C-alpha cells in the first residue's frame, strides 16, 4: 500500500516492546478457533507494530463497519456539544416538533440526547425494524411513535434506532449531514480518505451503521482516543468528552466473562481488563487498551465476536514489554506469517468434461431471493465468466480457476460491490463458486449442479442477519 504523510508510522514489534511470539500465538489461536478474520492492525506507542490482511482482502480496501459506526457518531455529538450546538440534556422531542405523535408520553418527553448515547432510551426492543418499515421513509417520526415503557436512563437496551436519531439531531442542529460534519473535524485531520456512509430514504446518515473506512482508518480513530483527543499536536476531541464517552454510563449486565456485560458508555462498550472498544456485527473492532498504550483494529466475517476478543485477551494483553527487545528468529517468523496470510480457497478438481457441454448455455431460473431471471457461465483456460441475467440488465463476474479474480456486482447486496471470485469442480457435475465481497464481511458459496437440461443452485453465506441458507434455485436450459 502506498503510504502518505498522514499514514501511521511503522516500527518493528520488538522496537515497540511487542513480543512477536505473542502475535504469532494470536494468529494461531484465530486459526484454531476457525475465526474468519480479514485484517488486523496492532499499534503500540502510536506506531504500527504488526499488521496483516488475509488475501483477497487488502490494505487499501474500505470495509463495512456496521455498529462500529456508532462510535464515530458519538464523536460527532461530542464535538457538537463542545461547539455549543447541542447539550446532552436537550429533549429529543424538541428537535422534531412536526413529527411528534398526537400524545407525547411522559417517558418520551423525558428522553434526552444523553439517553440516546447511552442506549437508555426506555424502549423495550430495538427500534430499527420500525424505522425501516416506515412507509413514508420518515424514520424520526417512526421512532417517536413507538411506546417508551421505561423511564429513560434506567434501562439498557441496545438500540440502533437511537443512534440514527443522534445523526438526525446533529443534522437539525448543525445544518450539516453527519458525514459532512465530521469531514473537516475528524476525517481530514486523521487522513481518512473517501469515507462513505449509508443514508435513510430522506438522506440522513444512518448513524448506527453504514460507515465504510479502511483498517488503518479504524486504527487511527482508536489512537486518537488513546491520545485523549489530540492528533499531531492539535486537539480534535475534548479530553473530558473522551473520559465520559468511554466510561461506564449505564449497566448492561453483571460482568463475568462476557465483554457485553461490563457496562456501556456513549456508543462505546466497556470490556474486561480496563479496556474499551467500538464494535460492529461480524467482528469489526476498534479496541483501545490504555494500560498497554495500545490499539487493535480488526475487520472480520465471523459470528463469534467473543471468540475474537478472547484471542486478543489471551495472547496480546501480556505481549507488551516495558522496554524494547532484541530481534530473534520469531521476528522473522512473524514477518513471514504476516506476508502469507490468506483465506482458504476451495480447490478440488480443476476441470470437468461438462465445461464444453454446459458452458455458454443460458438457464432460465425460477423465482428466487436474488431477483435473477437467468444464469450463464462461460469457461476459459484459467478463468470463467459468470453472467447473472436480471430484468434491469445483465451483470458479469469474472471467476478465477482455483484462484481469485476480481470484479463487481450488485446481486448479493443491492449495490455495486467489489468481489473476489473463484471456482472449482467438487465433482464432475458439481461446480463450486466462491464469491467474496472484499469490502464486506460476506462470502457467498454457490453449488451448481448440472443435470441434462436443468440446473440446481444451492447457496449459503458465511455470516448473515437471517438464516444462513435458502432453498435451492432451480433453472432450465433455454433451447
């Protein structure tokens, strides 16, 4: 990756008092637990001590953050409070007079900005579904229409709709959308280039999810918090805000071995071991370790988030030495391991005689969840071209034969996404396609069985918010 003056500086781990052996143990533990990690970056004393990307993921690619976005939204609110644009005591209803229900309950009237931040709104279930189902696209109105059975500030409930409301409030108060507000205040000073953020139907940034930045950008954000809001000698965030936002503002459980029960701040989670973090679905992490003067940034595609954190605690908490260490053979081993990181790619039979028979044939598909009308695959010597036939136009995706090939498609997420794709023959009549969204946690595996004039496509996802599998897609060859 090309570095700029705004990139983090790199030093050898032993120079920073980081044990290469412990980092190797971390990598081994991830593999033993079968955790799909896409990247990590470990910082000590403000420098990168170790970093790695599991191919086909790469340093220059942004990654979906999901709920790690919330910590960035919280940061914007802290800046707005410092600028006098907002106060934490401001009633939520005061920002949306035209969207209020005919009767405003006592608890709704008592809900303040701080309650949105601490996930203490008083709701008894996450409001996100109700927002997405709003027929008029007015998510704020949908949020305000929901019952609030608990007194705000007394009941923790993880509530992504609450973070959306923070984004909407910031836009009302500042006249700028969340992404634009943070551009000059946070992203440009940190050298975070080309961040993107999803919006609701009315153009308000979603706040609680939808931000995409690189792994190094996540690490910079964590380092800024570790440095109490100062970056290259300039204060970007007030230290008092960082202390308040990352401290325990509300109880979310009884502690124990769960890092989801140690307390919650303002869109930051408290962890065991005196650590705090922002995190997102499927393993997107910004972990700040003040006692160790360290930061860990991780992107992933796994459902075992506690497993990822356990690997950090088990192998990296005691990886930090008080003084620099001498390089040894483990330093060389670590460098070699980091350079060769890659995700397993299925490789069975390289070819099948059926390529000549079925290659280039169009198959009309029955109704399916991807809104595909047809399917075709053309085979070449070392690659193939997969064509998805859709009403709005065909999309093609290059596939590598036992290797990655790169392209883009909107089939698997509704928007054009960069893909790394490959194929292998599991048996003479079963083709296995691996299609990985390399700016997302998601990988789709498609099992294509050819039977005379028919085709059957099974598909599954590595991670998802719903079921992992759907019924097979059936199709018939076009004569």
